[in-house]
C-alpha cells in the first residue's frame, strides 16, 4: 500500500503509539496515508478506537512477523 | 459535534498513581477531548519541575508484585523505597512505557490544562517556583466551572 509518511513505534507501550500517531497526523494533509509499525499488541484495538473517535480511517491492520502494521488515512 | 471534555482530579503523588492521570489526559487530548487536570493534595507533587523524587513504596502496598516475597519488617528497612522505585523505573523502561516527565510534556503539548489547588499549595507551604510554569492556581468552585460540563470526570 502506498503511504506518505511512516514511523516505527516498535518497543513503545500504551499510550505512546497513539500519541505519536496523532502527532504524525498533525503534520499531514487530508487524504494522506500514515504507516505505523508497532509491537504493542494493545495497539490493535487502540488504533481502531482512535480512528473511530477521531474520524481518521484505518485502511488496514496486519500482523507481519510479530509486528503490527497500520495504515491510517487522515481525515 | 461539540468538543468532548474530560476532567481529572489527581490526588496522589506516588510513582504508580502518577501514571493514570497523565496517560488518560494525553490520550483523551489525542482523541480530541478538551482536558483539564486538577491537582490537589499529594497530586501537587506531580507539578514539580523535577519529578525524580516521585517514588513508590512496597510498604502498605500489598498488591505490588515483588520478585521475591518480602515481609513487612524487611520493607521497613532504610533504602527499600529507593530500591523499589529504581526497580519500578527499570521495569517501566524495559516495557517501553513513557517516563512521567515525557507523558507530562505530551499532555502540555496537547494543550491539557493543569490547575493546582491553591488551598493545598498554601496548606503544604509549597513554593510555586518549584512547579512548572504551565499551571493555573484556583479552587474547587473553578474546578466545577469546567467539570460541570464534562463528558467524563475522574478522581484518581
């Protein structure tokens, strides 16, 4: 999947992956896609909850070799 | 849709109990909430510029997981509090949990408003110059001005 920005939240625990996702989205424009990599298994539910409550779209959510990869499209 | 609001009353100043207000406030702010934390009694310790003296004690804290069972008589010994605090900080770091200072900074960056209880500042004779500058000083009535219109209000 194409993306405009990427950050690696590996090793970070709750609530850092969400806070850093929010910060990364702040610098982006509507429609752009952010790729986030995380190792915190709690982030799976949290990223969806973040998307639901902020209106951003979680385009995909996959697990690759013990890491979670998210693609979030900015509202 | 109107902006959601959350108010938290932070009354504890130990390392373990310092986390919930800052975690919830920073997360709510990331979700778009307008957030205010009212610091009172021991919670005021969390406003100090230097948070390195925020500690945790195994004493009278039977739910705290310890590597080996520790009788209360041992927990009373000098240095046990520092040791428990050091171990807890190592654990937090190992698991990728942010430090208190980092979480507090993230709160401020996200415009979480910090309000200190003027009465308890006077009561404990705290020196405001030891607190971070991003603090307003007010009383209970001012808290209700915000809390009365919140969607979530928590006492920690």
